[in-house]
């Protein structure tokens, strides 16, 4: 069993940003509120806000009543959203974005409950109120916006392909006819393959790490999701895996919110717009080792 190799080595996965597509520059300003430290000092990335008032947000009202923030996340994506099986520590760009939002609302780490929610269950978890918001490589799509709302985007990447190191017949998405491709059930990448690659067989599993395991075991021919995620897996097992081709979609990550909670949506978008320095610090902490120069995307108008 090779899964332990796939799910360890968070630091290596910082190179996951190598395949990110270009983003528009946001508006740098003073840091927002939250908790965390830079990788080279004890200086907080952000501080917990005090006496926050947010009128007209049912989600914030629920958070206030519960006395905590419940956040949906991923925990098997090194460098983005990852939970160490031994220590229980959560790390990654998405995790720190989630903490920043919580702290801007006035809630520190001791008042956060993280819930790992599979891709297929994200909208329902938000609709049911099982989570207050979701931060985890969550692409903004028109279909999802019929059910929930998004703040952001806060990150931009694109769909790619992960194959075995010995694979020489798949060099890009143009070579997928007759192949079997795995992705997370309910994910945008899986839906894209099903809709636009009719000659390709698909397999949907709960988490991407399970797809990677099937790839190594030769049960599928490729794994597809955002290239930022795939490069992290390839970096962890370079003798077995490689990323091929160029990104063939544009994926904009947003914070998933309850439908029409415009008060919270505006609050978070303002935080992103005014918190350019904080965004940069979070990026550098989690993905800066990739060496890529990536700017913060502008939020949707």
C-alpha cells in the first residue's frame, strides 16, 4: 500500500503553484484580521477582529449564536488544504484563507471547527447549514451559483492531467479517447471530462488521493483536477507520477456561502480587496517556495 507516500510531505507540495494561470492584480492595502505567523518570524499574518457587527447575514447570526465558526475544507491536498494524520495539524493556502475570514469575523483558532466535506457534498452542506462557509479549491461555476453564492475569487488555476511516469500515450487532453480518467465525484474537472470528452471513461471517487492511489495501481489511466493540486502529488512521488500538458480550463476558487447572503459575501470581498498584503503573506507562507510570482485576482463585481 502506497497511500502513506501520497499523503505526506506537505512542504514539497509548495511547487504546486508552478502551473497556475495568470491572475489580475488586486488592491493591496492594510492586512485584514486573523491569526497565524509568517514562515520566518513570529509576526502574525493577521489578528482577530473585535466587536464585529454584520447586519443582514443569516450566516453571521448563526455563527454568533453558536459561538464558533464551522468551515468546510479539504484535508488531502498538500500545500492547499491538508491535515497531518499524526499531529492533526491543518496547513495550506486554503486553510489560512479560511482562518483569515473567520478572524475577520472575530473568531480565532480556538473558535473554529473544521469539517472535511467531499466535493460532491459541498453545496448540500452549505444549504443545510452544516458549515458556515467552505474554502477548499472550490471553483466558481454558474451551475453552483444557482444553489449557493461565492465570495472571491481569491485564487486562479486550471485543469490538468496526472499520469504514471512510464505513461507515453497521454501527453495532453487530446489523448484521452479510450482512456479511463479519475477525479472527485461532483468536481468541476470530472464534469468537464464527462461533458466534453465523450470517448473517455470516467471514475468518480470521494477524494483525489484515492484517485492517485488507483492511478499508481494501474486501475485508471489518468487523474484530472486543478493542475496546482496535481503537481503537489507528482512532487511527492516523482518516481511514479508526472503532470503532462498545459492547463485546459480556467478555474477560479471562491469561498462557498449560503445563497443570497449578500452581506457576508460583500464583507469577505471587501476583506480580500483591502487585504492585499495579508493575501501575499498567506501565499508566501504556503506556496512561496514554488518561486512563482502570482498576483491576487480581483474579486467579482
